[in-house]
C-alpha cells in the first residue's frame, strides 16, 4: 500500500496497516503520512491504545470519539481547527496535536489521566479545565495566541513551554510553580519577560 493518497482511514485500511490483524485485536496503529483527510468510526477497534495520525490532512476527529481505550494519540501536522469532542477519550495519557490551526479545545477537565499535552503551533488563546489535569507533567503551548494563562496547582508539571505567545500576566500565586518547572522558555519574543525578571529578584 502506498504511503500517500489514502483519503480515508476506514476499518479496512486500518486492518491493512496492521498487517491483517483482526480489527478487535489491534492495539497500535501507525497511519502517519498517508494523505488521510477523514477518519471513519474506529470504535470496533476495541483494543486500540496507540494511534499515530500525524502528517496527514485530517480536519475532524469524529471517528475517534468512541475509541475509549486510546491512551496515546498523535494528530500533529494536520488541518484541525477544533478538538471539541476529545473529552470523551478519558483514558488519554499523551495527546500530541501540534502544528494545526486549532482555536478551540473545549473543557479539558475530563482528561484526568493526561500526562503530556502538546499543542504548540496552533491558534489557541484559551484553555479550559487545564488546572484539573493533576497528572500533567508536560505542557507545550508555544507558538499560540495566549495573552494570559491559568495553571492552578499542577504539582507534577516538570516541562513547560510557553514561548512565542503574547503573555502579559501570570497570576502571582502561580509564579513560584512556573519557576520550579525544569523547562521554562522565556525569550525576547515574550511580552511577559519583565514579569519573569521581577520574580527572580
């Protein structure tokens, strides 16, 4: 099967990508760089835990919203404008959705198991429910449109990237938490550099 030109990820294509494995037994599926524009209902893949859809032309993720067993999902480098509905995937541990045109995510609080959220290079200015993701250890939001951000008490956070946004304020109760992160990108492109500098005094 060619790596290009597959416009639709159907159950038949999924079976082919999994080298003939029974649909109900597929646990891992690599559908990256296949020219996929649409994802059919993959709910019959009742064991599917890991799905790579990166580097395609996907615009909607409707076909994934009943894949309750997913723990790892990569939809980076696609044409997504929204992640609405992703909340149904409550077992997700890793979500990679960078390099899209995502402007809306909806309330992320149902994703309580999420440990890594990668959303850089999108059109985001608001994230709801972020403070509820208590297991989160990696958060990458660089290259977006944020002017402010509320993180709450994400005590397990060890990697944070917010570079190349338009951040103006960070609530003072959160500054200490932010500075404890192992990776805290602060560049000359930030409008909040003065905040960071004053917090180090």
